[in-house]
């Protein structure tokens, strides 16, 4: 028999420690059991716990490893002083959209189109102009609130951008707008 060793197992809601005197033993927390032997650690049920706590690649759905087609981008890539442009897809129809982050974890998205002249994009490719927390159209200076897209000044004053629903899940941003079923990023 060896000197005792202290083994700790932590789950989201519980941490359990035990002194073990034998060459092998079990320590459990919640429904996870860590079984070990001194000559070579052996993990049994803890395999599942490790899988749950290992960060998945961005945009990957749990648990099958498939990439979620509605994945947009890592939250960290959505700027607050500009916009991120991507393409929302519905069947064979595509719509260019822009996203902006507000605070640390709030993201808003709109169709990339100025209500004054819908063929004019607010983000022509290198980011929309953000000034005083408003999106400013580079063509004739219309200004839009960053939340609901309401136009506060310019030739389309009183109109609003077409808002697109997105959601933040963990460290990633996904489309949640029912009008679309996938999102593509320009390369
Ligand atoms: S096209 Fe945007 S303000 Fe005229």
C-alpha cells in the first residue's frame, strides 16, 4: 500500500475530494465518477465530462460536431466601431447584412441597404461609418440608431433599417431570423 493521495473531482455544481490509500479507487461528483489507478490514470465516466467542458470550435453544433449553417462569426470579430458584412441565405435568395456589437455582448444586425436608395449599401466592404453611436450613410449622410435602425436625420428621416435577428450563444453569433436558414461570410 502507498501513502495516501488526495484526489479532487469538480463538476459545475460540486467539488469532491477524498484521501485514497489504495492503488486504485473512485471519486464521484454529481453523476460523474473518476476512476483511477496509481500505475496509470484511467478515466471512465469522466470522458463525458471532459467532452462537455472542452470548448467546441466556433460555430459547431453540439453534440454531433456539425457546423451550424446559421453561424455568423465569433463575437470577438464583430466590431463596435464599424460593421461586419455577411450574406444571409434563404433557399436560393441571398441578402447582404451588416452586424455591429454594442457593449460587450449585444449584437445588432440590419440589411445592408440604405432606405433612401436601397441599392446603396451602408457598408460598401470596409465597414460602415459609425459616429456618435449611429450608422451614417456614406452617400448622403442619413443617420440611423444602432438598435432599431430608426433614421434620425437625412433624406430618409423617420424611415428605418430592416433589422435582422441575431443571437449570441457563448462566444459566437448566430442568425436567429426566421427568414433565413444560413449565413455566409465573404472570404
Ligand atoms: S443613399 Fe443613403 S442617404 Fe442617400
